[in-house]
C-alpha cells in the first residue's frame, strides 16, 4: 500500500508572486513523488514550478490583495475542475489567513485541519504575537505599538537604537510602495517617518528591541500538529547562512537537535490549541542565552524539506496523511542534514555534505525547474545591475574641490573624526 492516499489530490495555494518561492516546488515534489495528484494555484507566467513533472495542473491565482470572496471564488472553480475532495495547502500567510476564515465555506470540497478560524490570523499578525508569547510564557523581544508619530519617536528612544520596525500584517503591503516588512531603524526620525506611512501600509507599525545576530543565534522550527495536538514531522534547525546577510531568508540550514527550541515549540502550539503546519523563527539572545520567538508562520516554511526523516515524512506529507485518516510513520530524525538554496548560496551547493543534503531547485528526477530557475535568476540579476548602473549614471556628479596649495593634509585620525 502506498504511504499516502493517492485517491485524494492536493491543491497548493499561493498569492505571493515571488517566482523564486522554492517552498512551493518542495511541496509539489514531496506530494508528487508519493503519487498524489498535485494542483497548483499560483502565478505560472514567471515561476519555474510550472515545468515540474509532478504538477498535474496550474490554475490562475487570485490577484495580490484579493479579498476573501475572490479567493473563495478561485478555490471553488478549482474544486469544480477536480470534482472530488482535496487536501488544501496554503503556501503564504495571506492564503493561510484567508483559508482559515473561510473554512466552513471550503468544506467539504477541501480537507483542512480543525482549529479556531481566527488563530492563524492571530499568530501571523506580528503585533498580536507579543501577547501570544506572553500568555504562553515564550520569550519575545520587547515590542511597542505606537499610536502616533510622536509616540513612535518616544518608543524608539525607550527601546534604544538600532531597533527593528515591522508591519504587523506584511501581506497587506501594496506592491510598488517600497515598504519592506521588516526594517532596521537607526534614528528616531526614521521611526517617526515610518509611522506616517501606516495608512499606506494597511496595518499597524510595531517597534521591537533589536537582538544582534551572531554565530549560532538564528534558529527555526518546522512542525505539524496533528488532530490530537501532537507534534509530528519537522524539527529544530540552525540557520548557517542567510540572504541578504544578517536578516534574510535561510540560504543554508542544518537539522540540529535543540531541546530548548523543541520545548518552546511544543509549549506554544499546545497552549494555543494549534493544528496544522507551522514555521517558527527564533533568535538566541547573546546576553541571556534565551531563545526569543520572532515569527510564527501558519503554513510551510520555504525550507521545510530539510526535515524529511528516514521514512520520507515531512510536514506536508504529515498533513496529507492526517487529513486522510492514515497513520503517520515514525521515522528517525536525520540530524546533520542540510538544505541549500542554490541561487542564494551557490558555493554551498558545491561543497560536500557528509550528513546528507537537499537542494531547493535541482533534483535528479525533476531537472526542468532547476534549469528554468537559473535562466530566470540570471535575467533578474542582470536587470538589477542595469537598474543600479542607470541610477548611478543619472546621479548628479559631486562638485570637484581643488585643495589650495597651502592647505595642510589631514592625518588618519583627523579623517576619521571629520
């Protein structure tokens, strides 16, 4: 008997139009290799995912900023095409929040975990997360939510600089606004100016104490809470390289046992009554050694395939097994296994990996997405270089200052202080 019920298809849903979202490809391959019919509701015009041999069909997605009714309409059309119940896997926060809100309307066309419909929205909202952590006794950086520009300036002084500014619901940020979900703030004036863009951002601004990065300080936990609340699949991982450096996504991750991170994940999901797939991000405080929760994502993390155990179980397969009433096999953790995103860490993809490794894009049984990614990546990098060169050429030249012959030269110390 196959591991997964191959009579039940899966539908992956993503509104985010990032063509380099390798987590979607990981989910396609994980389910497709197990014999599940995989449908993808996502942008296919620019994404390498659509050329995967494991995609049965691509479906047009809702547009960015789509209302819940728009998303519901798309999912109903897909359900009519499939004509039998399917496991639904939201792949970004906006989709996870919308699907949880519409759970009643989506069943019985889709199989979904049973939990309060507001819970994914509550944990994904970065302003609400502080209260969630406080109630569960999970460390979290000190967080303030200003209600005016003056308050933002005062909060910045209270927290100290630099600090971290976040929009509580980053999935609402309008495209082309130039606003980023997370910003390192270095001045009180910058905090004030960010607050003034609150209406444009579509959600609250929060200011958070800055925990400096450092060796072995960035950790994550991916897991699946089954129908009984037991954590299955997944595990703790250490971020070995990120992109951009210092505050970016995981470019190289390693499955690393960590009882403290494991205990925090179990405590948090248990207190909340959470069910389904989740992805937690932690940073260890260099002073106290405690692990602070930075983000709770109520959906698969992009590097979830790092945690494929000896029996081939990962969080996406665990979801399909649990929702179709099949037992989840007990595999052994593959500690030391690494996950590499080639376009962000090409050299790491070439190094030996004694503990085993999975690449985000390349796979011997599914080569086309990897080739498509490199073509797309080269065009992306070339375009960015042209934009930067164009901006440099358009900038006005600085006036040339010719020093007087009698002017004394500055010493190195004088240069540093001038």
